[in-house]
């Protein structure tokens, strides 16, 4: 029972870490990255579709994303979706290719983005700590029902704390990496 609880808790903590990585990928630096457009939804004949299902995304150079819709009549809709996605991007159409240049980041904007990154990191830490709290609550409940001995419960609590510390340290590492990335000119 304890091993299974530890395994599920670790899997959930890993999911929290993966969610943080996904969220941090959306916070853009000065470099182009096709993942920035992942959550852009395009109106495809009346239903919203992710942009990567209606167009081919490529990197033209280090600061420009190329978007080539598979259907020519989708070019204006894709361009509008990118513009309306509130990413601060200004796409420009050249024939049937949409060029999305990455604007330079000002010092002020970089600091704002670092605040956003720190908020995302704090949310991930809270999620990880909540998972630890849930695991410990399960252990205490099992102890009350005499399903596990007290020594095992204590050991399992220590393991849950070590697991939490490890994942919180990984969150801190990811945040420091992203902050360094954002401050690089």
C-alpha cells in the first residue's frame, strides 16, 4: 500500500513538473520557438482547431517563425488567430506563408516576464506540496485504521518529504534556467 501511494504521488508530482515546463515554454524570450504558437486556436470552418493542425510551423531564422497553412483560403484566418492570441506578435503575410517575427524584449518587459515565471513556479510548488499533504493524510488515515505500523508510516512520511524536496529543487532549477534565459540579451 505504501509503495503504491509513493508511486502515485511521484507520478502526480512529475505531472506538475511537466505542466510547469509546458507553461514556461510559452513565456517567450527573444528567440523564435514554434511552441509559442501551440495554444493558438484557428477557426477552421466553424470549429476551433490548434494551429499545428491547420498549418505547418517552421523556424525561418533564429527570430522568425514561418507558418504555412495547408489551405490557401486559411491564410487570413491563421494570421488573425495569431494576432488575436495576445502574444504580442505581429504576423506578416508573404504570399501563402505567414512570417511571425519575434520583437526584441525591453528590460522592463523582461522583468515582467520573470515575475510571470516566478508565479508559475510558485503555483507548481504549491501543487507539489499539496500532493505531499494528501499523501501524508492517506498515511495517517491508514495508521488510524491499523492498516500499517507506526514505523512504516513515519518512514513513508519522510520519503514523501524527500520526494517533495527533490521536485521543489527541480522547480527552482527550471525557474533559474528560464530567468537566465530571459535576462540574456
